[in-house]
C-alpha cells in the first residue's frame, strides 16, 4: 500500500471487518464456535500446525483474537514487516530471546528493563552479556546485538547500519529497539535490522492506558515460530489493551508529529538559553543557566557523517533528557512543574501547546534558581 | 478470615478501596504519579528490591496495577495461599517452570497446552519429561510433578496426597493444576500441594470473556521471586480481564454450585440410562444406548479407599466427558445440540436449568440414533 | 420458549450472533456501514418509519445498537413482553409518560425518584398527581396508575390485580414498577399490568456497575411508539452498560435465588428474635430487642386473602427494611457493619453467605445496645 | 486559564485526580459509599437541593459520576461556559427544551433529528415551530431560536450575531448548535449565543465509538436547573462513553486541525476543478465536471461583510457537501470509494493524508464518468 501513514493507520485493517460497525467492536471472547457443519470441522492439530492464523477466524484467544490481530495488522503495514504483539515490551523481548536462544547478547546501557529480561534468561539458559561496543570477534553465529535507538533516557541516537554490519559479518542477529522512534520517524529495516521491537506502551498506545510490546520481522520462518511460541508463552495482549491500541493508532501520525515538534522546540530553546553568553540577571536564560547542567537529544547530537539525518529524516524522537546542576534541583524540579508528569514511562506527554510547556519549565527553573540563592 | 466463600469473594478486597465507589473502577493507567513531596521520593531500585508490592500503591502496571492486584487479593483468600496472576494459564505454568527450573518434569496426559509449554522450555533449557507414573527414583531434588486433577477432558480425579508423598520423598515439588475444581470444591494444599495452578479463564472468569492464569503458593520466598520474575516475563493480566475477573469472582460460589449440581445430575442420568437393562425401543434409554459409548466423571469413578470424597467433599467438578459409539456420531453430535456450545475451553456452560440440557442431549441422541439406522 | 429462566438468560439472544464469539463483543460503533451494493440502499425515512428495528442490523446507535438490543432481547424473553431499554430507570418512566401523556397519575409513596420525574413532567405538560388510594372515579380515560410493588424501601407488597381492575374500569393504564421483584419472582402481566417497568440498575445489573431502565409491554402499537420516541428522547443505554447488563443476566436466576433466600432467612431470624419473649440479658435476642423497632418484608406481611402467595410464588424480593428504636442507633448502625454497604441503591448486596450477614448484624446490634446503656 | 487548547484538553481535569493514575480510571459504580463517620452524614435532600454537584464526590451515578464529570470539566474549559453532558445530542436538545419550555421555536432545515425532538415536545406541550427567517415579531419572550452553524449537511455558515440580536430584541433565547465547529474553530458565546449545544458524538468523540450531547451556558441559574432536571430526565452519558470522551478530548486540537485542513484542501481542489474552463478530455478536471454538480462549504461561501472570517478565524468546519449531476451517480458514488465511509454521522473521517482522499475521489469520479458514457 503506497498510502500515507495516517491513511494506513485508518484503513490497513479494513480487510478484517466482519460486521458493519464503523468502529471495531471490542471482542472479549476467549472461545469461538466451530463451524456448525460437521463436514467443515478441521482437527485442531492441523490448525495449530498451519503456521500462522487466518486473521478473520479464531479458535481460542490465546492463539489469536480479533482485537490483537487488528492491532498487529495495522502495525504490519506501518512497520513494514510481519508484526506480532505481546502483553508488554519485555514479554516481546523475552519472546525474541526464546526464538533466537543466543549464547551471547551485546547490549548497551539503555532501558534497564531489558537487562532484567536478559538476567532472567541467563538464569535458565546460561546466556552471557557483552557490551554494545564489544569486539566483533566476540560474537558468534546465532548471537544477538540488541540496539536501542534513540536510547532511553537520553534520546540520542546510534547508527543502525553500523551495528547491522557488525552483526551480520559474524552471523549474528540485529534486534533494534525502536520504541523511541515510532513509524514515521525511523525505519530500522532500511538500515539492516533483522528484528524490530517496540514497547507499544509508549507512542503506539500514546495515552498511558495500555501495556503492549511488538516484534516485527521480514523473516517468514521466524514470524511463524514466534506465533507458535506465543501460544505457549501465553503472553498475549489484553483485549481492551489491543482495542485501545487500535484506537490509538488512528491518531499516531498527528500525535507523533506534534510531540516531535514540541520536543525539538523545547530542546532548541533550552540549548540556546544554556549557551547564551552573559544573560542579564533576571532573564530566562540566566535562570536556565543557574540550574540546568545539560540537554540531550538527537536534534543537537554531534555525529560523524550524515547517518543521523538519513536515519531520522522526518524529525527526531519526542524524548529528550536534561541534567541539573545539583541533586537538590533534580529532586525538586518535578514538584514545581504542572504540565510535566513525574512518573515513569513516556510517550504521552507532549500534545500540549509547546509554549505552555516552556512556561512551565521557565516557572520551575526560576523557583529553583531563587531557592538556590537562599 | 473465617467467612464463607461468597462472603470472601465479595469482601476480601475491601481493604483495597481507595475511593468510595461501591464497584471498583477499571484502572487502565500504565503509569502512576510519584509523590509530589520531593522528600517522599524513594529510589526505584529500592522499590523493585522490596520483594512484593504494596497492594494499594503502584508505579508501573507491568509491576503491579489495581485490578490485577484486586483479583489476586480475593484469590489469595479463596485459594488460601499467596496468589499471583498472569495473562493466561500457560504463562502461569511458564512462570512456575522459570522459578523452579527443574531438570525433569513428571506429567500425565491431561491438558495438551501444558505439554506445549514444557516443549518450549525443553528447547531453551534442556528440561526432560517423565510420565506421571514414573518410578519415584527417576525424580531428583528440584524436579517437578505436575498433576492435573480433575483431569482434562475426562473429569476424573487423581489422589493428590499420593503424588505429594512421592514428590516430597525425592525433594521434588508438586504442582497441582486444580483448574477443573475451583475453590469450594477442592483445596490441594490440604493434601500436600506445593504450588496450585489455575487457568482463571475457566471457572474464575466463568463467562468466556477473559484469559488468565494464577499460581498460588504458601512459600513466601517463591512468591517474592515469582513477583520479581513476572516483572521481566511481562506476562501480566490485562486490565479489563482482571476487572472482569473480579466481577466474576463475586458470583463464583453460586455459579460453581449450580454447574457442579448440573454436571452430577446429567452424569447420573446418562450413567443410569446407559446401564438400564432392556430399554423399550422408543425409550430415551434406548436412544442413549444406541449412540453413547461411555461417560466419565469423578462422581461415577471407581476408586480404592475414600480419598476421592475427602478430596472433593462438596461436589465434583462441572466437567464430564462422553465417548460415542461411532466417529460419525461424535462428529455430528455438536451440530444437533442447541444449548451446548461446540468450542474449545470450558467453565461457562452449565448455568442452564439442567432439565433443558438433558432435553437438548435427548433430542440430539434421538436424531443420531435415527440417522444411524438409516 | 418453554425453557427455564437461566436457560433463557443464556440463550434467548443466540439468534443475534453474527460472529462466532462465544461471549458477545462489546460493540461501540455509533455508525454502521450501509450496504456496499447501491441497489440495496434503502431511504433512511423508510427505515425510520418501519416501526421497529431489525435486531441484527443497525444504522446509528441512537436508534439501535447490538449490545442494548441483546439486553432487550433477553429481557423480552424473561419479562414475557416486548422490552425497550433506557439509560436509567427514570428515563424509562419519563418515556412511559411521554408515550401515554396522561392528565392524572395515581401514585403512592415508594421511590422518590419517580416523584421527581412526575414533577418535571408536570412542569411542562400540566400533569396532576393523585394518591394511590384515590377514588376510582378520580381517574379518566388515558390516566395512569403507577404501582410499585414490592415497594421501596419497605419491601412489602401491593395487590396488582386490585389496581389493574381499578385502572381498567376507568380506561386508565396500569404501570407496575416491578424493580424489587425481578423475573422469576413476579410476573405483573399475569395480574393485569399494562406496562411493566424495571430499574435495570438493581437486580438486572446486580453488580452496582451499570445504570439502566426498561419498559415492557404486550401492546405492539405502544412498543413501536416507544421505540420511535426513544430515537428522539435520545436516552439510550450506554454500550458498556448494556454489555455488562447482558453479562449480568447470565447469572440472574442464581443471584436472585440466593438473594431472596438470604433476605428471607434474615427477616425470619430478626422477626423471631424481636418477638422472643423474655430473652436472657446477654442473648442475641436481647440485643435485637434493645435496638430494633420493626422489620418489614413481604415474607412477614399480613394480608387479606392469598393474593400475595399467588403473586410471588417462588420467594419474595431480596429487599427488607428495618427501623431502629432511636435516631442515634439508625445513624450509627451503618458504621458498625462490615458486609452491608452504607449507600443508596440496592440489588447487589446479598450473595454473601447469610450466616455472615447475620453475624455482621449481631455484632452491630450488640455494640449499639452496649452504647445505649453507657 | 490562558493555556492553549491542547494544554487545556490535557490538564483542565487535573483538579479531579483522586488517585495517582496518570490516565483516569473508568469508573463504573452506580453507587458511592457514604462517609463512615456518622457525624459526617448529610441528608440526601440537602445534597439534592444544593444546586450543583461537588465534582470530586458522588452519591449515585444518575446524579453525577466521575467520568462524565471529567468530560464536562474539560469541556467547560474548552467551551468557555458551564457544561452538562447527556446520553446523546438529542437528549441534550430535549433537556434544553425542558428547561426553557418555549411556546415557539424558530429553526431552519439543518439536522433532521432536531426536528424529531421538536415534534415529540410539540406532542406533549403544544410547542409551535417557526421558520428560521420568521419575522422577529413572531417571537415572544421565552421563545427559542435554534441556530445550527455550520449547518448539516452543507457545511455552510450562518451569522450568529444576527440571530442573537433578533432573539434578544424579543426576549427570546438563542441556542447555537455548534456541532460542526468544535472549540478552536468557533466560539458562539462571543457572538451572543445563550446556550451552546454540541453533539459530542461527532468531533468530541471523534472515533465513531461514543454517543453524547452537551449543553453549555454561562447562566448559572440555568446550569443548576439543567443539572437538577437531568437527575429526573435520567439521560446521563454512559461510563465508557464518557471515559472514551475524555480520551478523545486529549487529541481534539490535533485531530480537528488536520480534519479542517483536509476539508479545505479537498474543497479548494474540487471547486477549482469544477470551474476550470475547457479541461482536456482525459483530465481529472474533466472527470470532476462530468459527474459533480456543486460543492458546498464555508470556505467557498459568498457572504455580505466579513462576519464569516470573524466567526471562524482559525479555519472552517471539516464537513463539506457535494451534489452529483445525476441520481445514479449519487447512488453509486459511495460504492466506488475506499477511504470515505458510506454511513450516517460525521466527525471521524478526515485524519487520512488528504492526497489519499483526493485519489479516492478521483478514482471514483473517473469510474462514474466512464459509466455515464456507456
């Protein structure tokens, strides 16, 4: 389909409509009736071994169900690969490790949850962890590089093509965790990713009201095995979560465009303010400089070559990160903000009018600056 | 709490009420605000390492969330052990295997899904399967006996105490899959179970509209590790599933009492009809005898000793099983029934007035008997 | 259909199944696609004027929608008349008044909300209120008697046949509010009711989590007009409310049987305790007598003739009422109870094991008795 | 609050947060517990007569409930007046008529549903209908002008200030149905509206999955009476509808901006194509001209004076309308479109990338043009 991102968000699942409802029903059934015609009955084993499900026909919701299938169908179009959804981002990673069962995994700092999954897998299988910048020679056939880019929490980026080359030279597999750059911002397959992973809890869900994780691959055999494995891992996405997920994808492009623009505007303002020479004492710039240590974001990242603009041509991820000059300022900042939420996770904050977000930061910085003088 | 089953189903979660709503809200948030007071902030690592969650306070819904916690709290009372819930029965079994990481698992026929979980675990860890009646000497310290009773699909029972003794004599662990006999019908801990497992999709849910699985244990250390593992397995129960699960538990006792009585009535009728000597040609008994091969259910099971009545003193599980004289009759039976659903799974069928279920079977048997003569 | 109440609760809607889901989906669409075949298009006006909707085909959810239609379909079977559902019990009464547009309405004390509806209708139309025991001659053709039985909050009953005769002798219409006695307990049409009304919020919903109201009639013309009027009153039942309503009806019989038995057990115990002569000072009976003034319930109601047992042959409504000897005791009682909820509404409390409810009352009465002596 | 539209959509309800959930729970309770402290108990009558509810405290969900209250709170900020929500747009209109109880209502063509409400009200109260362009002298004190602008289905606009003047000169009340121009596009109070009405089913909901209607007023007395009346009209918004409504409002601005831009782009293209002189035979313009009769939209509306740009300074409503040259073309057009849905209602279509919508129309017009030649 050559349609735009929003058009696909709204119509890639049209083929799944069995009823005339303009908005899809929230299916909750765990169990689906067999055909009433005895001649049409198919042994369950045949279905289980058929590789992948018919997206319009279901037997038991641990195998497949209408809402998760709809969510996967839209994402298969948006992510440009076959998509399988899980109950959370970490259960998606767990499924990828179960599929690939590597002996080594090369991984950077990034999201701490992934390290928890790796530790659990190490406990049962003996998997060993290598640093992201390990020597290529440390990798063996079947090993995994897990690359998160943009990376949590900084929002800065890594060069996917570089890691793809490193992995493939050794017969290893590159998994890209692209959670911080949803479709429209970054397409990891174009740069050599073998498996793309998203915590759907973040931008896909976008409203802080659903947990999900997805794996995307263009390797048909892997996709079929992932589907079979999920039947027994049992880590399927909830019905309301997947129904809300579909509802969220309808607005993915307009949400991410606004969020990305807001982040770039804020980062640009903070970065400029931080580096304005000799600000007048009562100026916003002076307040920023008195409390803010550093700003991190792909939009102000220094890179060699032009890989970053090629990798994220339409704008950067909506997450950026700041460090404060003192621990006290870091600890007290959240309590002085009204529009920024002090909570774990991400992907929701950001549809506000960006000037209001700026004002919120300005107010908090001024308070902190004043307090630091007292 | 010494209250009755229904009273506990309705009130064991009263301690979790933070708002004045008489029926609990369906919480959907993935993320929960930190305290606004900077002094009250606790490092996330401290919380993650604290073993088990405060059931009235949440951080991120992959760790814990209000609805699944409420579901677990009620079940901890009903199942008489600490309960942890998962996205499905099989993800519960997968978590139990991840916790115990046994070298051998002794397991009978029973539910085929469990064998899929074992096969997947075998692929990554080298786990080996033994028959349920393996020699005790084949078991080593840390191994597992997985006993399903009553057993899928027959509805007949195994002697839990016997297998507890066998396991414990070797330092092995007894997991009882008590799905077919929910609280009120069977209490596996009283007979030596170490871990009790339920597919909550069946009687707990009871309306064919939610997937879930639970593990129950009285071993505090295991409970804490199961909780920590679930954070990284990520196989948490959906929000609507757990909200509906709580709603379902409110009626658990009245549902299971009716279902158990219905099953016993039907089995007794079928069993009597099948063994009525010389029925008159047009009688119901003649129709039954011409198509029905056998009926299976704990209520008509022959056992040595009185363990079965001790193990299930209040009635037997609502699932029974029949075999037909011909494959054709088996294949065509479902299409001739109106109240029985032809579908996988169980736990819902059965609140009908039992005379209507009997009439439904009589009609179908008569049709099949007539067709077999043609 | 001659099936039992539970069987009809579970299967009366089977005809509406368009998909193979064993549990019905929660439809949320406001809008339904027209046929794609241009030749099959029907002018909207023709549909709007066709009287009543095709229950398996929908256009716009203010007209009809799958979940409310399913709720109505089951209730049409259970209530033995054509049923139309509304957003609340009072919007149902408002719709009945809009249909009948009477000049006078004869009504007793009962539920205060109904008097609010009447007052609002009086404001716009000039409707006049008469007492329930008004002279028959005060009623004119087209006027309404609104009879609530059993009556809120006492739980005592009125003779439906008597009021039917009175109304019909004058060409007036008898509306019976049968909220306190759901299907299985009372069938008002058998005693002459013209319209039966239920607040579905109570026993139909049964879990304190949905608002609804229904009207039932056997007059086809009224039914069609009620349907047309609802399109413009716009007081349709919510999607989740109606989906939950269907889920609730699946267990209606087992819930109401338990609730009715619990109420009768409690009333019988309280009534006996209250009238036990010379109880010993520390006995439960003494505590009851020291704080309780009176108990009200149909099960202990004195009537002339046997109409009450004919009207409610299977047990009485689950609501009973008590008065306390002092205002203080009445005010403090709720704070001393753990299983009884202090809140408006009804229809949920009551699935507990009744001995626990008795213990709860005993504890509270003893505390109050002790306090009254201090 | 001087924050932007999106910021208010995201934060106007922050004051209602009783729990730490970042996304609000879906409250379903019909009933809320009274305070456990007997001294804190307030007679229900006092609460009922207190005019308006405390938005953070609830008694019974027909009076007020957390989700509808949250929906209303956000809309009170966005619509700049006190907002009360109903189960549908028409139940909102019905409530407005119940409040004002006019003897005459001056109303144009517009949405046919409103005429159904008026007819129903006429049946019970004798209300009389006047044309929108009636002589001002036909209006009496207390009468109503109901002005829909932009108007259904054309999408063209009326001058609000003109009708406000006309109404007020006679002591009549101006209700503006602003459904086709949600907040951000039009502020009717600025031009003299007394009551603003929206079918929340359209842009507020925006996903075709919820029914709702709202009234907004700056008259405190009317607001209090509307609240009291709704208690007895019982036409409250469903819980899931209001929860989804809040979720929808989070993205209102980005949705409406995209929809408005798409509509203007399409209208501009169609209008230009329709009036392109002498298009070449195979051109898009020729196809447009061979089947399309006319395009209607505020963006191409001819007006006297500059009221239209003042009334809608930020863009026009997303609904436009076309007429075809033949009935056959009109009847067959929907079956040739893939992205446009053939269904009643509106407010959802439109987030697609507009070039895809154009292509869809081009394809359909070419097919129709070809068929008309055959």
